[in-house]
C-alpha cells in the first residue's frame, strides 16, 4: 500500500557551482525551496530585476544538443540535467537561481545535483502530488529517426535504445525510475559526444566549457574520457537521464512506460508536449465533482478534496470502500516518518491514542459528507464516548479505520461507531458524535 503522495520541496537550499558548458563562464546555482503548486522555476540572478521562467513545455525555445527554455528575450540553456535530478528524486516545487544563462555542467552527469539535493533533504507539502497517468499509447516520431512511445503503466518506466553513427555503440537499457534506482543506475551516467560533432562545434567556438572532464568523446570506435566509463552501457543510461529531464517539463509525475528509440531533446520535448495536450484534453472532459459517487473508494487526491486536513494532520491515506449508506473503511499507513513518533516516545515509538480517535473522526466525516452529498460543510466533533485503547500501534502498522453511522438527526447531528484495526485485532474504538456547519 503506497503512502499518501504529497508534493515535496527541499528542506533547505542546495548549492552547486562550476562551469557552463556552452559559454565556459563560471556559474553558481542555488536550488531554493518553493511553495506548493508553484512547480520548478529558473531565476536569473545576474540580470536586472532577476526575472524567472517556468520550467514548462510551453517555454521550450530550442532543442539542439541541449534543451533551452525562455520567455521574451530571457533564456536558460541546458536545463535537462538539473530538472532530471529534481524530478527523479520527487521534488515538485523549487526555484533554481543562477548567475549565468546555463547551470554548471559538473562532470556531465546528474550526480552532483543528486548529491546536493540529498544533502538538503526533502519535506512534504500541503498539497497532493500532480500526476499524469497514461490512458492510451501516445507516440512521436522525428525526421532525424527518433521514435518515442508511452504506454499505460502503474510506474514510471523507461526502455531505451540508443545508437551512434553507423549504428556503432548500440545499447539498450530498461528500468523503472524510482529515486533509489535513478540515483544508482542513471544519475552517474555522463554526457557523451561524437568527435565529428564536437570538432565542428569547437571550430565554431560553441562549447567553450567542454572538456574530457565533463563529457565522454567518442571518436570512431574509441572512447575518450578522463575517467573510465562508469557503466559499459553509460551512453543509453545518459539518454534515459535526458528523457527524465525533458519530460519533467510536463510538471507532473508520470505513470507510464516510455519506449524510446534513438531519443534526443527534440523528440523528448515533443513527447512532453503531446502529454501536456493529452492531459488538457482529459481534464476538459472530466466533470468537476462535488463528491465522488458510487461504492468505490477514494484515493488521496479525492480524500483531500473532501477533508480540509493536511499533512501532518491528515490521518487517512485513502478510503478503501463504502458499504451502503452507513459504513465506511479507510486506511492509514503508519510510518516511522510520522512527526509524532519523534517525541512519542524517543526510543519507543507508539502512535498516540488521540490521533487514532482523530483518524476515526476524519473517516466518519467523509461518510457523513458523502451522505449529505456535499463537501462544502465542516464537521465539528461534539463528543467521544466509550473510547478504549486496546493495543499499541507501532511504526510499520497499517491502520484500518472502520466507521458505522448509528444515529443521525436531520442533516445536523450524527453519531458513528468507530474502530481502528491492525492485523485483524481492534486497537482502539469509540462512539463519536458530530455536528455540521456550512462553510
Ligand atoms: Zn544530457
């Protein structure tokens, strides 16, 4: 049972400095925490008024060799590696401040970003994470021979085939993208270039910051780099890193399987654009619901549409089921990360009984709002009778919260018999009474 998915930002700022790949200029970058629902933004600290630009697909300007975003005359180049790290580690909101037009290239991989983001740490925010769930296959194809398809999947997965000139260095890699897998298998993979391409660029003076310290150079059948290859298939892994970064421009966590053949920034951003379009199309046909109907449960997003409670005081992860008009079952995964365990008690974590009563109250009020077919009222807890705590609840337990409506007087007053169950044993129970007030 996955825990509730909330948006996250950094616990504190993360910093990185180095050299810009294309201009060769020194650059300092600082990733700052940002408000829920604000997404990822770049801020140019070196310009007057420090303008910002949203890292969104609508702001993509050019896709040759790297992804450049901008608004008006403002430009930020090579956004894909920092975006890749933020997205794969689950950072929904952040402001990336820079004093140049391009982030530091580091060692050509996303590892320096991953290290700094990890050092800063993540904190959950009071808003549900935004997802894009693929419902039907979507594909893009480019004239240069890239083909990308995304298929429905419960996870975010990428299966990628890359191949160089004359199909040299053809490599295949397939993986789910989770923070742990990304950090180990994808983030360390470095940028690579074909000598044929860089020779021309060097002559045009277009990669001033480029060196064997931040890119692998492929010349004929040989591979030139300061450090040996980090993986035998490092190239395709870097292609996956770039796909994650370019698709981050969608601004939503993707649930789908990307199958990519010879991807590049052009095809990647085109897929992101197609996903954005598909999302808008679905959002337009979905009716706005005041309350979900039917016997099915509610996911965390739906729960948060109904209940005003937010982390760390939202005590229900999802509603598993309703039974007729009078019964409801909710679930709460109790993890060691719950803030209350820190002090209750140090070295001996036990879930406070009053929070189990709160969980009962939240689940019961979902039932009552469903009966009144309105989420526009606030339930006030009037009394709790016969409350008993039978067993302690520990980190790792899954709390099943059952509530049954036993009495209701008009729309205003209701009584529910509630219990919390762990491993089929009742851990707490009580009779709760509520009154409702219009918001
Ligand atoms: Zn790259």
